[in-house]
C-alpha cells in the first residue's frame, strides 16, 4: 500500500513506480535532451522520438501510413476496421488494444466504484485519475514541461502523441481514413468531427433557442446572435464583428489587399467568397433556382434580388 494515498497493488515494482508520482523522482534520463521520467517504458517510448532514421517498413494498405514495427501496424489497422478484440469479462466493454482493456478493468478492481478507483492524485490540485499516464500528462499543465521537441521547428510538446500529431503539419501523412467517403485526416479528432457530416449528429445545442450545431465553434458564434457580443473590433474604423474571419476580411477594405486571384482572367478579390462567385462567370454554373418560375442564378444574392419580382418586396426606403 502507498504511504501517501489509498493506492494498493500486489506488485512491488508497480508500487515503486507509483510512489514516484508523489516524490517527483524521475530516475530515467535521456542523454539527448532534458527529458526524464519515472518509468522505464515511458523512457523507451521517448527514445523513439530521437530515432528519426528508423526504417518504416510496414505500410497500411488503406491510407499508406508507414510504421517501423508490425505490431504498430496491426494496432493502426483497427482504426480502419473498428476491430476491438479485447473484451472485458465483467461487462460489455471492448478495447482495440490490450492496454486499453487493462486501464478499463481498473473500474472493476476489487469491486470498487469508478470514483473510488481513482487512485492517482495530483499534488498541485484536486485532480484524480485511475490511469497513471493521465496524471503524468496532467501535471505538465502545472509545471509547463514540454520535453518533446520538433526537429523541424521550435515546437515543444508535452506528450509523445502531441509531438507525433504536430509532425504531420510538416509532411503529408493522413493516417485517419473515413470509411464513408475515403477522405483522410491528420488527427483522429478531425476524423471524429468529420463523421458528423455523414451521421448528421449535432451534439451542441443552444440553450436559448434549441438550435443544434455540429461544431462547438458554430455554437459559440451563434450564441453571440442572442447576446449581441461582437468581440472583434477594427482598429481603423471601430466596426465590430462576431467572428475573427469577418474582421480579417473587413481589414482588406482598409489595406486594399486582394489575395484571391482568378486563374482564368487574372482578376483579384479581397475575399474568397467573391472569387467563388466570380468563377461562375467562367463556368456558367447557376446552382440557385427560383421556386416560382424556375429561373437559375449563379448565387443566392442574385436569387434574392430576383425573388422580389415575385413578392413585390421593396426594402429600400427613401429618407427624403
């Protein structure tokens, strides 16, 4: 039993490793950087970040992602197949890796409830977790420690996974494949969000009007329609906007910058939306159809103008 908390284990080496989370002792030190850790397996994983010349011999047939070890490829393939071969004997939970199952089984350990099983406690705050690795990552939010350095730029990551994710911005690796449309992504979180375009899931709901959104960012922007908040203010004319992208587009009215150039005729535009609208003059595309007379228009703005010929609406009033 741990002398600092309620943690118990039958394995002496596990207890020794656990006590280091309290004492802060990190006996495993990297000779190539300042990284040090409490556990030998974490140290071994860290050393792989320096092994930039390791040959990646095993290639995924689905997304062509390459890995140095066959076992890693087998685990990676399960992100495509959805296979979860490791089943809990006490409930219906299934895991894609043996480690994932081991972590889950701690919930059932000695018949305790999940909250009671959270043995690993942060020395800086009230945070608790049943997974020692989670505590290690959490403590870095207090210490600011970022031992994993990118070899391409100045980025430092707090974990190996955050470094691996960052490294994909320097290459074209997109290991996460959508099984519905074959689109690939650099991060699993991006794939998860993308899947909502297929499932129609909109988990973020406005408490004021009940409207739902696919993305948290969409909900945050929408809430400003209720609060009237416009946090992005132009330094030139004091106009305010609900979104940073709108302010960025507005600033070009002051700078005269026109970064969006038509490859067909050379005309330039201040906003991407204007370029897209212009491109339809070359393609002849008219996707917006009037439901009253069947006439087609290149964009919604022109369709709305046309609809007034049917409704008789005259929104512009002379003030004189």
